[in-house]
C-alpha cells in the first residue's frame, strides 16, 4: 500500500478503504483502552490524529516504544473525527516504530525559544514554526521563479567565485585552497592562497549583478537567484554572512520601469504566499505578529509610496523625531530613518530614489544635476531596506571616471566596460535579499531564523 502524506489524508473523506502513512510522533497520550498519537510528517502544519485500540491488532509491543520524536508507520481506516480541529482521524490496526526516540530528545516541550532552537538548527525543522518557515520559503522561491519566467526573464547562474569586488566595499571573503595534508589533520606545509590557483586573489561573490548585466545586455532580460556572501562584522538581526539574492537585470529599461517591476514583484510574491500558505501564515499571525496577514493584504493591494531622497531628508527633518544620527543630505539613510519613513511618516512600503552619488556604488547612472544618481531602495516597515537597485551608467567615459573616483582600476573591469563600448543600452536592475523578504512576510524578528543554516560571526557549524 502506498504511503500518503498527512496533508492528503486530512483533505480526504472518511471511508472503508485502507490507508497508510508515516511520520514522527509529536505527542502521544495513553488512556485505559486507547492510545492517541499526534502524527506530523511536515507536509502541513496540522497533525493527523491516530487512534489505536490497545486490545486490537495494533496494540502490544510497539505501543511501549512510542515516544515524542519517534518515527512510525501506521495503517488503518479514515474515520470521521468527533473533534473540532479536523474532519478525519485514522483508526490504526497496524503500527510500526521505525526509529525509537530516547528521553533525552531535546524537543520534549511544546514550545522552545528561538534562541535555544538556533543552537540545534539540525532539529528545529521538527517544530511547527520552522516547518512553517521552510514551507513558506519554498513557496516564495517558486513564486519568484514564476514571476520572472512569466515575464520572459532568463535565469542565469552567475559565479560564486569571482575576481572582482563589485561594490568597492571591503566586506568580502577571500577564497584559499586547502592542502590535502591539512584535511588529513596534519599541519599544512605551505600556505596556499587562491593567488596560486587562479593567478590572482579570488573572493566569494557579494552580488551577481555585474555578470547578470552581461546577459541582460545580450538577451534583454535576465535574473539571478543564488547565494551571496558578505563578511558582515556587525551583529544585527538583518545581516547574514551567507544570504540569497534575487537580482533581475533589464535592457532598454529606465529607473521608473525598474521601480514598477520591483513593486509588482514584492506585491505578487506576497499575495502568492497569502493564497498558497494560509495555515502557515496564520501561525505567524497568531504567534509572531498580531495583524500580520491584514497588513500584508494591504501591502499586496496598494501602491507603494515613492519619494526622492531629497524629499525623504526633508520629511525626516520635519518629523520632529530625535534620531541617534540626525538626517543630513549626503549621508546614507540609517535603519532608524528607513523605519521612520515606513512606519511613522507613510505607514506603508516606500521607494526612495535619486540618492546622492557619494553614498551609492560606482555603476549607478548620474543624474543631470551632477550630484545624485538614479538609485532606488525599497523600504518596508519593521525592517527598512529590502531592495537596492538603480539604472546603470551606460556611458563609457562617465563609468570610467566614476570607477576612478571610487578607487577602482578600470582595467580590472575591461569586460564590464565592453558592455558600454559595444551596443550600449539604458539598463536597470535591482537586488532583493531573499531572507529580508521572508522576515517581512513571516514577521520573524531575527534573520537567523528564516534561513535553514545561518552563517554569522562565530557560527558556521555543519
Ligand atoms: P544594508 O544597508 O541593509 O546593509 P546594503 O545596502 O548593504 O544593505 P545591497 O548591497 O543594496 O545591501 O544589497 C541588496 C539587498 O541585499 C539589500 O537590500 C538587502 O535586502 C540584502 N542584503 C544586503 N546585505 C545583506 C546581509 N548581510 N544579509 C542579508 N541580506 C542582505
Ligand atoms: Mg550593507
Ligand atoms: Mg543600504
Ligand atoms: Mg543597498
């Protein structure tokens, strides 16, 4: 008999046909004649209630081995459930404990703190919250690919090892090679850097943008969706050392169309997850942030506010709020400013555009005013920035001079400059931190809890 997932069974009608399923025991309760098991297999938030008659064929030895966390298979019939929580329950006449679970199993309690669970990241997907996060993350990944595929974008796999420092920022991990004797537990005889292998220092990519531009400038629309790496030393709830980025890039596209795309993208992914994962979203609404679903529904429905950086600074100054860093034209917006704009001043996501050139990367297109660039950030309540994007500089000479001003050597970017030398075209794109969007959608406080295996300072176990 085929095993069915719990999700399928909970949606089935009671009947005489025999069914089989499997999973892990969440809880079990012993009464005089009957044993109740709450069975979960990760296919949905809900457990399937299993009823076993102690005097029946499934009673006996196996019942003694039942424990929270044990892996079991069961067979029997689906019966209408007298309980309110589910329509059906399984009356089992066959039970096999496939894997015992001793009493030192760390997930005995009903709820554990997220801090505690972070230390046992290999067991936390067995809890309701982390099962829900995994399903929501999966749903959002699928929705993101569908969004771009429906609009004719090609998914490009950009390299993880790179020889360039795309942002001109010093937060990269350098790649080194490991001599085999070190792997065998011996001391390395020589220190062997990537220079020896690649002929130059190599790094883990902080972004795939520049390579995505290569493909957009040939095939019109491309996007990347892959891991990126930043040696973030600050211990914040919004930064990881390894995170996933979605980076679309479009030829024949200006900043306005880029902002339209970013907004459409965020709203579509949010409305998909609300439609596809109602039970999981309910858990976040009840346990993590009250009113979450309603606020996301409003975001999915209404246009984002758009203001220029200059307007943003004026609004922050007029707000009368005392900031740790008072807003000043020319400086990057701090998280406190971004939160103020989205929570207090506008109470919705805000796109800020036309930032001063000095606080943005070299590849952003200059405005005719000579002071600002065609940059845009999408800011959301609770988090601040989730997207950074821009129209790219498509003029060869201007790009070269911006590089020099940023202290970069244009010779290192000869291939990138070729995109402007041969058939240059106005083009734009943005980068969205996937974990930031998941944080926003789930209401989770700490970014370490929305990625399966978080990498941060001092944390790179298994
Ligand atoms: P922040 O100001 O939050 O440090 P950033 O301006 O340095 O972000 P960008 O280079 O613009 O980041 O990257 C694009 C997007 O990638 C950001 O909007 C954010 O969503 C995400 N992001 C950046 N750094 C991290 C990180 N360390 N961990 C998780 N997501 C990140
Ligand atoms: Mg940063
Ligand atoms: Mg920023
Ligand atoms: Mg940014």
